[in-house]
């Protein structure tokens, strides 16, 4: 046994000494998940906490090349399937600042860290302020301000090979200021997130159960524009918007039948309890929009997704399923059926996939806050419904480091929330709202990539989606007609990495409604975003970093009347201990 160990160790040192390198192509299959509608990367200076989450690798479906990078030949003992990987570090702290005011601070510590138990606590602060460039009074302009603080704890416990118990809780507080043509709007926001889940496997059967609780509550103060010279002190008017509460419960069962075939069932119950609010009611006879009060209540969606899947040894993967939704509360249709189908084929240097899906979606104030923190508050929304979404693509490569993908799709969304400007609702920023819109349309694009050893990675993509009031790609809430993305990562030496990224979202619009039959397109401006970042490892535990965003100073709007931040970034350091 010792002789074998010496031979392996000698081989490892010999490979290192000769600086051998091998290019390895890994072909795997991954489900192409629906992309969430994310906020533009123009506002938050967030430092992502460096927590290590338990990663579940489930049966995969869809071909996509992966990359293996060089690693040290002397490694810590690997974790078994029934243990957690142990890190030499238990805590971290990271902080960065950029004038005039962009601040990010993140810290965490693992109180318990053994091969079967982890308990960690963390905290994070993000803050920024920038000139609105509008609503000027006596030559002065107010600022958009956003500060948020979060604390949380996460717990994971393995029970040998029997299963994993995971739980977490977090509290978030936010404070904002929004300039308006008539008022300064100040907000206090409170958010609570709690989750618990259990995963287990016994023989050919695997199962999971879980539950989540999310709350989102806020208050608003409306005051006169006291930022102007000679104006009296603001007269504040407090509005308590109440708290929305969302509860989710889920369970799933999967069993391997024979060979590579399997069957499963996913169950989910999703309920949203809402406070009183307002709704926008179209008056088609008089060609106008009106505001009406709406009583609070509970909306729910209960979902069952049975499926059968087959994965062959020759690269063929097939999943046949259906999503059955039963809705409660509200006046919408109570029962919907949508496909849950995926087919893919992967071979060396080539893969192809197609997917069809759909289903019911609950709309929450929290989801709009995640899209942009300066969302119009106080409204109530119906459920959205996706009758059908279809996506397909072809991957070729990588060959000698090059790879290319052609992709596209079509979708229809009913009552989907799209930003709009509705004249006469509240004046100024109060006229901004999300309107339930029926929208359908196609999108298509191409992605390309190139990698040279572990030193250079280049990626580029362009995607098109024609837009009109009732047509377009529903996930692009800014209704962009073209999105161009490019990135370059360079690692000239082992301790230094430099990243350059560019994103162009062209022909962005929202629609305005002023009582006429045809809505008017309101330009949100092209978002031409250039970012550069660099990180240098002084020691294995200490990094310094710098990042600049929107370096071109692109002047555009996140929502009508809500201007995005100009040049900003962070300069700081991270330390693990």
C-alpha cells in the first residue's frame, strides 16, 4: 500500500514539475430554468456574502459543456456523500466604498462546523445615494437614497446517508427616499424570510418536504419638497401600507423505475395574504383610468406536477409532465393545465434541447421591490398566468476552446405586470404603476465563448425580441428590443483576476396611458453599461478588490420618472479567518 502511495505522490509531483496541462470536455445535462425578471445591475453596490450553501445535484436534463480548471495536487480530505466539506476558514468580512456614497459591508461566521453539522450567522449592509437630476427647486435637486440592512442565520444537519435537514431565517430593514414633483417620499420597509426543508433518499426512492414564510411590510411618509431654498419644513403624512404575508409548502417524490427511467410527483401550495390597497380600473367608455380601493384578502395557487423521465446512455433525455394549477381567491379562472416537457440530446461537441412550460404566478410587492427598490407601492395585483412558454437551442463545441449556441423561444403571459405611466393617478411619481398586461411574442439570439487555458475567458451574446404594447418578451419588463452582452476575464498571474463586462439594452420603453385609445411609448433610454473589476489575493485569506459600474455614465430610467444611478462602484477588501 505504501509503495502505491509513493508512486502516486511521485507522479503528482512529476506532473507539476513538467507543468503538464490537459483540456477536458465534460458533457452534462442541466434543466434550462426560466430566468427571473431581475433588476438592472445599475443601483445596488451589494457585496455577496461568501457563505457556502449545501448544493444538491439532482438528475439533470439538458446538454451544456462544462470546464475543468487546474487545481492543486495536494488537497484536503474530500467529503463523502454523507458529510459536509470542511473549510479551513470559519468567518469572513468584506467592505467597500465609492464616493459620493456607495457602501457595502458583509460579514459572517460559522458557529458550528463539523462533518455533519453547520450553523452560521451573517449580516450585510448596502447603501447608496445619487442625484435625481430632475424635480429641481431653486437650482437644487433631491437624491434617490436607498439603505438596507440584513441579518440572518442558516443551519444544516446531515443524518448520515439518510437525509439532510436545512433551515434558515433572515430579517431585512430598508429605508428609502424618492424625489417627486410634488413630494419627497420616504419609506421604511421590513422583511422576514424563514425556511425549513428535509431531503432524503432510501434505495430507489428520493423525497423532500419544505416550507417557507415571507413577509413584506412598509410605511411611507409624504412631505412637501423641503429640499428647496426658502421652503418650510416638510409636513409629513404617514401611510401604513400594512404587511403582506406569503406562505409556501412543497413536497416531492421521485423513484427510479428500471434502467435510466424514473417517475416523480411535485406538490406545492402557495398562499399570499394581502392588506387593503388600491387597484387601477380602466373606464373604456370614457377613455380613462380610475383608482378604486381594494379590500385585503388571500390568493392561493395549489400545484401538482406529475412526470415521467427517461435518460439513455446514448445522450437522449426526455421528460414528460404536466402542471396542474388550482387557484383560490380572486375572480380569475380557478383551474389551469400547462405542459412540463423537456427533450434533449447530447453528443461529443454537440447538444440540442427543447422545453415547454407554463403555470400560475402570484404577484407580490416583494417581487417588485426585487426588480427595483423604487417600485410604486400601495397597489394590489391579480395573479399572472403563463398559458405556454417554449424554448429551444443548439450547442456546438467547445472545439479548441470555442463554443457557440443558437437559442430562441416564444411565450404568452396573461395579466403580466409591466411598468407604465398612467396620467392622473397621483401626479408625478404617483402616476407610475405596474399594469396587468396580456403580452406574447418571440425572442431569439446567439451566444459564443472562447477559453484559453485558465488565463482568458471571453463570452458574448446578442438577443432580439420585437416589442409592441401587446407583444414582446415578457421577462424583459423594460421592453428592450435588443440585448447585447459581452465579458472578458483575464488571469495574467495566479493571484490577479480582471473582469470587463458590457451590456446594452436598446430601445427600452414603457407605455403611457392618458385617456386616448392608443398608448404612447415613453422612452426609458438605452442602458449602455460598462463595468470593470479586479481582485488581487495578497494572501490566501486577504483579497483587495475594486469595481466600477456604468463607467460610460449611461443616462436611462429604471421606471418612468425613476432615473438610474450614474457611474458608481466599490473599492475595498475581503478577509477570511
